[in-house]
C-alpha cells in the first residue's frame, strides 16, 4: 500500500518509481523485478484496495438478521476506512488513470460491495426500489471514502463511530424519490469573446475529462480554436491555466456562500441554503467543481498553499454553522460530517452524471443534509 499512499498524497503522475523504492527501502531497479512499469503498480494498488474493502465488507460471523448483518458490514468498513485512510482516495480520482479493462475490474468490485449492502437493506426496507437502495448504498460508501479526502485530525475513537453513524443515516434516509424538475433546455449560448476566457473554459473541460497530465497546451489551443503558439500570450504555462480554474472556483464558492448566508434567518436556515447552493453549483459547474476537488497536487506551490487555505476556510464556515445548529457536537466530529457531506455531493453527482431536472439534485441535497445531522 506504500505506492497507493504516495499516489493519493501527490498524484499518480508526480510519483516516480525511485521514490516508491526509497520509501520501501529498496533500489529503483529492484522494483522492476516485481513490477514491469509504474502503471503495473497502480493496477496492483487498485486491486489491493478493492480486495481490502471487500474483505472488510464481509465480516466473519455476521448476524443472520439483516440489521445485524448491515451493522457488521458498516463496522468493518468504518474500521477499514480509518486504518487505510492514507490510500482510500485512490478510488476517487487516481483510478481514472487505469485502462478500460482495469477500470472494469474496479467497477465490478464496487458493484459486489454495493450488492452486499443493498441485499440486507431491502430486507430491512422492502419499500425501497432497487435504484433507491443503490443510491443509499453508494451514499453510505461515500461517507467512508470521505475520510481520505481531507487531513483534518480526528481521534480514531471518534472517527469510527462517526463514520458508522453517518453510513446508517444514509441507509435510513427518506426513500421518497424527488419528482423530476423541468429544466429549460440548454441554449447554445454565445461563446465567450475573450480568447483568455475561451482557453480557460476549454482547459477546465479537458482537465476534467482527461486529467491534468493527459492534456497538453496544444490540446487546449486546438479545443479553443487558437494556434498553439498563441496560447502562451494568455497563459505562461498549463499550470497557470489550472491555477486560474482554481481561483475561479474559489471566487464562485465564496460568492455562493455569501449569498446563502445573507438570505437566511437563522443558522439552520443558512445551513440548508448552503447545502442547496453547493449542490446547485456542483451540478451547474460540474467540470469546474470536479477539477477543483481533484487536481490540487498539480498546482504551483504558492497557489496550492494559498488555495488550500481558502478551501479550509470554506469548510470551516460549514463547521461553524453546523456547531451552531448542533452545539453539543464536537468540532472534530463536525469536520468529519462536513467533509462527508461535501464528498457525497461529488460522488453522487458523478454517479448521476450531474443530470439536472431528474430529481438527482434534490436527493443529493437531502442526503448531504442528513449527513450533517447524523
């Protein structure tokens, strides 16, 4: 799991074989006696992760009663999430660098795990449709994975019970399927006239779809209809485009937060508005939000440190509101709940392909709010 930890901490493309070897305590050439390429290490790490999760989700001596069986599964997954916190994020973003056949393996393992949850869940809640049970199971799994998406300190004695409680809150969530909302058909719109704006828009789209390292300045110029050599007149390099995307996301999140807070009558109302606004923003700006939560490691150092401070301030605003609404909740646990809610929006939004008007936004918002009140 050493390589998996490094991939999660720094990003797959920024980790070299020699660095992996140094942490393990062997020479670089010795690594190649075990793995022919760095990619083979990534495949092995993803297989180890899914095998570990499946083992954790099939505890020995699980109760035959469906509630007891579910609780045993959730306890095992909570323990695994805490013990393997350093590598859990591999499932979320680094796995996109896998070839299609290896992604299929990963998805098969995930489907098996979801089935282990949905089978007893539908015994406990027979009114659930298969689709709703699947969403609730994915939401529960997202809460476990959320621990790997942040570095906030949380004692293990608090982390495991909090994650278990979170997962139960997802599985017990209201099964009412939100009615589809009529969303006006997207208009072709007028393409931005500023070449700088066009370049940034296309860069965000490509970074989201392919990952930062798979995109070249030539690719961005071609997508924008601009000669490659002209791209550098607007951005000195690809990292500057990425930083510009992050600053844009930060500015829009700040404006969204201010608007949500200024229109609320009390802390509970502000928290509800904040959740709704964040979900709406994530669905409307899915490419930008996906880049914002996945490409931190590729920012220039100065920008990365500044933007991480901004991200922490955004999280702390949620924590402040949550502890105002729930004054008995310890701050450390509040951070766990906030990160779980934010991660839910990202995970479930991607699973629903950020489809607007199909009820997904309302369901995601309700689940995120349930996470905050777990």
